[in-house]
C-alpha cells in the first residue's frame, strides 16, 4: 500500500478503506469517511486531533462547532464523550455532502441520531451558554477572535485552531513571527479574562497551521 499524506486535500473514498483496518475509534471513523466519499483526508486528521485534545480537558456540555465544514468535530466530540447531549454545527455554507458523512456516522453509531444539528448561520446569531464547549478547527482570520469573544462573554470553554491570522504592527515583531504574535496575544487575552489556558501543537504533517488554543473559566 502506498503512503499518503495526512495533509492531502483529496477526498477519502472506498479505495482507502484498507488504510483504516483496526477496530480503534479513529479507524472506524476513517472507514465511515471512506464510505461517504466526500471528506478531504486533511479534514479527518485535523478534526480528530482537535476533538480528542479538547475532550481530554473538557467533558460534557453542548458542543458548538463553528465553521464546521462537514461537522466531523461535532460528531467526534460526542463519540469521545457521550455525556454531551447534543452538538450544533454552524457554518454559513454547509457542504452539500455533509449529510452523507453524517448518515455514515449514524449508521455506524446509531446513538448519534438526532444529536448533531447543522445550521447554515454564523456564531453571531447563536447564543452561547456557560456550559457549552465552543470548538473551531481552522477558525480563519478574525473568526478566531469572534469565537474567543463568544466564549469569554458566556464564560464557556473553548478550543480553537487558528489560521490565516490578520497580522498588524506588533511590539513583539522583533522576537516573534507575526502570526505567532497574534496567537500569543489571544492566549493572554483569555488569561486576562480569567481563563485557565493551555497551548498545544498538532503534528505539522497534518497542517502547518497547528497551534491549538484551549481555555476554560477559572473556578
């Protein structure tokens, strides 16, 4: 079997089924994605890393998946922690194929039925509650800041993987790359708002935009 890059944008198809041979949760999700034949392989690996790392720290609550794409993070968050009753998958434009992936996941895990709701709207129209977990894999540009705004205002837990940072003049420019300086400022913003903060990186072989920022209100 030839190797394939985890950052590839080609869609997984039934031909890729042998790449996911085990009964691990990840491989079972991978096989569902292959059967759906609509998910870029990059989205599988990114979603898995964001969801599993978020769930290591944050349990329970409604999941709000912002800029959800195919909604895989939302589904994975419930699979990884069944104490979350529901998930809301938000995106201004829901991919037409999102339903195909959801159907395959529900066929494999019937307990997912009716628990993930897709909504073609933005975070600005959706109230966030204190018990929620707000997640976004590749919250592009200023969307990361909107996600942090919503989490801070609601005192909700948050996990974001920023990308396409809008870089302006910074006093840190002599030390830090501009995009990194933006994300450092975001982490300090959560700290100043009374959040416990964790910073992690996912494998750069999956994405070079690999800084994961996690925060929860201090008790």
